[in-house]
C-alpha cells in the first residue's frame, strides 16, 4: 500500500453500514479526526448512505472546508449525485457556503469541480 492507498478510487469496495454512517456523520459535524481515522481504516470516502449521500455531500452542505478539501484530495467523486440527483456542489450552493465553492471547486482549471461548472 502506497501513499494513495486511501484514495476513493483505490479504496475497498464495501464498508459496514455503521462505518458509512460514522463517516458521513463525522463529515456532517466537521470532525476531521474521525474522517481521517475512518479513511485510514479503509472506509471508502465515496461510501453512500441509504439516500445516496456521501461524506462530501455532508461536508459541503455544512461548510466544512477542510474536510471538503481533504475528501477531494483523496480522489472522491465531486459529481456524486444522491437519490434526488443533488451533488455536493448543489448542497454547498443551496446552503450559501461560498467559501467551499470557491476554494474547493474553483482552485484551478484542472480541478474536476471546475470542469463540472463548465458543463
């Protein structure tokens, strides 16, 4: 396992529902320590709950910029849509988290969030 062993694309395929809930709750409430611990333990950062939400949805919706940056840096899908077809970017916009949008999705022209905004 190399330095990128926790990236979303290299992560294990499945986690227990409790692990997924713990990750999503940690992202929702801004608990970076739990987010990084769960990722290090092998919980995929793109894990979804029963409504299709990911940790990135919850961090973006609640304005937790450092967690959004961390999850994106690990390769999470910024275009992940929940059951209602909303992406983390939608939730950041709906909740007025401009700093999340600017800092995490518009850093440079190579950021996938920037590419999303061009579509």
